[in-house]
């Protein structure tokens, strides 16, 4: 081994047939978010330092995070704590970064990075499958207007 | 755009699937890290491992990032997830539905 890589980071990258603005809306507006993010809301003014909260369809508080960086429609970074998971709730906050990069005329590359997970192994295990499902759902909602048919819960 | 064909072709090789498993176990590895683990169990050269990593990157199954003098590799599960959503979920659902139909028929007869 040349170096001991101890960092814990998950990376999800996908191409979406849409403009950066459309992908940005899907990330930041409840109307879209509900269709692919387990029915949850997103509530934030998206200013660095502001809160970013998410409620379940039943009105439970699923996340109460802080916006770290926001450059519409290309970059949103916020803290992450899995409030719905009693095993993970006491772990330190990690970080989620959404990056939208336009490619050709109507294709964007979306990269979601969930890092700073070194001290939060339960959170890391809990989210790894969920992100792939969520991002695939986001692509489906943006490209077809329809959520994915199957909803693993 | 990365298409399904590239992902299917990249997955149709046991060494490349092994590389994905290595990154699933420990994400963010350098080429040397990957090479050491692959060549331990095979005759493959560093160049061979590099070629496989390149095919995986071109299919979008791994992403890379510069870290000082090193490039580190991360698993990108999205192409596999899309294959699952497009190809696998559809057929396994039909399978489950057929079984539950059979169960209903047997139980009602």
C-alpha cells in the first residue's frame, strides 16, 4: 500500500437529460423532492449558515442541518445527520455536496458526495444504498416527470 | 452520456468486478493499492490493471480524484443502480407476481 486511506466518502455520479436549473429545482424544491426522497420535504432559504430541514410524509423531523455552501444552480453543500435512525443520531455531522455540471446543451452531470463520515460509521452504512435509490429517482422525476415505480422502504 | 452497453461490457469481466468489490470494501484507493490486491492472486501486470481501471472509469463505474501526486478511485454505484431499475426490478417483479398468483391459485383450490 502506498498510503493508508482512512477517509470515508461515498460518491454518486449520474448524467441527467435536463438543464442545470431543472436539476437544481429537483434538489431544492419540496414539490420535486417529495417524489424521489422518500416523500420528504426540504425547507431552507439556502443561505450559508441557514438551517436546512426535512420532514417525513408523516411530519416527523428527518433532518435539521446547516447550509455550508450554496451557488445556484451548481453547488449545494450541507451538513448531514440521520435523525430518523436512533443508532446514528448521536454520531457527529457529516457533509453532503451536490454538484451540477452542464455538459452538452441539455445534459448535466450530477455528483453527490457524502463525506466526513470517518467518525459516523452507522450513518455511512445507513445511507449508502439509499443515495443510489434517491439519485436514480431524481433522474427519473426530472427526465420523465414520473417517480420510479418501485419504492424499497 | 454514459450508456447501459458500456456498463454491461465493463461488468462482463471478473477482474473488473473484483476491482469494484475492492472499492466497495474500502473506497478511495490509489492505482497502486488496487494493483497490489489484484496482482496478489493473478499474473496480471500493472498495465493490465490500469487498462481495467480505465474501462471501469469510461463506463462511469468508478470516479477519480486527484490527491496530491496520487489519483484516488471511488466506486460509483449509479450505473449498476440504473441497470437494476431499468432491467432487473422489472423482471424480478414479474417473477414475484407469478409466484403470488400461484400461491393464490393453490390456496383457493
